[in-house]
């Protein structure tokens, strides 16, 4: 069974992990873990209080296909940090289109739009309200997740997310201040040591270290070991945050893992830095193809070439030349 949600951030081709766990987008690590454990206890086959076998199966699939992946994404500092890059970028894009009304299905999200003067307080209250009843009646769970994602979308459109870093052990990911009805979040980065391949070339300088990390990642890509490839490209980007090749390859690695939102971040970085680079262009083409396929799967209809050039990908690159 596959779960398709066509509301909120999901409409923008972003898996809203916070909505799945019934959380606001500024929830911290302790809050994420607490929410996950509560939901997992309700859905796990050993503790699920389903009325019949069909409901028990539904609970198990919700846990394995939605809840567990969401927790996996938000519980690890590196993957959380990368997801925050997506959130930050989306918030800025939505702010630039402040005059464009959002398409909202849920009444609770529509009500939030009407009361933006108290946005931060009302947003958190409404998220808690929906989350309290979610996963009780599993027949309404997807609708509830959609409503939560719409609340997150409204919040992101009317706030500005800044300077996100790696997730700490605090109750929130960063300090939040409010200026002119805008919210700015910040946090301090932490270091992460990725897995190393001892058979790779010896590293003597920053330049050779970068080349070695990219080389290792390419070898993993050839062997379809995409998770390991991602670790090596992440090491390369850590050594040189402006490496076009490292960002392009990281994006391709994420595409192979069907993590389109993450792929967008790195492929955009590579292409915008050097549009003439062959690998950056190839990565951009692969992303366009992947996004076109994903959109066709969701809508069940083929889009024209102009629609694929525009839409989500065109918005991401701000209409820049190809």
C-alpha cells in the first residue's frame, strides 16, 4: 500500500516529516523522539489496539512507510540539518511570493491564515490540536497529516527561517526571535565524522583530501552503494563547500535514493555556481526527469515540456538560464 498526500508541503514535492509526527517545523530532538515513541507504541503490531486484522495491517504500514522514515530523517543530526536547508529555502521562496494565496483544503489552516497577528502562538496551538487526535482513527490519519502540513506551510510562508544548524540535544533546534512578525531561527553547527574507506588514495593536503573523498564516493556510486556514496560526498563538501563536482554528485546520489528534496539543494548549488559544468548540467537534467516522473505518478497524467521546465524546478532555480 502506498500513501499519497496532496496537501501542504507534499504538494511541493517535499515529504513533511514534521507533519507525519504531528509536530511544528521548529520542534527539537527531544520533542521529535517523544512524539515518535508515542506514535510507534500506538501503531506497532505488538501494542496496537486495532479492531481487526485490516486495521492492524494499516497501522503497521503507516509505521513502516511514514512514521519510521520521518523519525529517521529528523533524529540524525546530519539528515536533520539537510532537511532544514530545504525548509529554509522554501520559506524564503514563499516569502518572495507573499501576494500569492495558498491552496488550503483544511478549515484549520484556513483559520490560521485569518489570524496572522498571532501566528506563532496560534500555529503551535493548532498543530497540537490536530496531533492529539491523529493515529487514533486511522481512517482519518492521512487527512490529519495533510492538515498539519498545511499549517506548516502557512507558518513557513509567513516567517523567515535563518541560520539553521545541526540538531542539538536541546528541546529546540535553535534560538528563536521575532521581528516585525517574522521569525528567525539559529543554532550552532556540530561536527560529524563520516565512514571512511581505507582503500582510498592517501590524503596529504586539503586538495588531495577533497579528490580522495570524491573518488571514494564515485566508486560507491558505481557499486550502487548510495548511502556510503552520500557520506563521502558530504565529507568532500565539508572540505570544500563550493565544490561543483561534489554537490552535483551528492545530488545524483540523493536522486538514486529517491530523496528529491535533498537532491534539489545540492544540484541547485552546483548548477548555479557553474551552469556550463557538464556534470552540473547532467545532474540538473536527471533531477528534471525525476521530478517529471514523480509528478506524473501523483497526478496520473503527463505534463508538457514547458510545464516540466517551470513548476517546481523552475521555481527552485528562479527562472535562470539553462
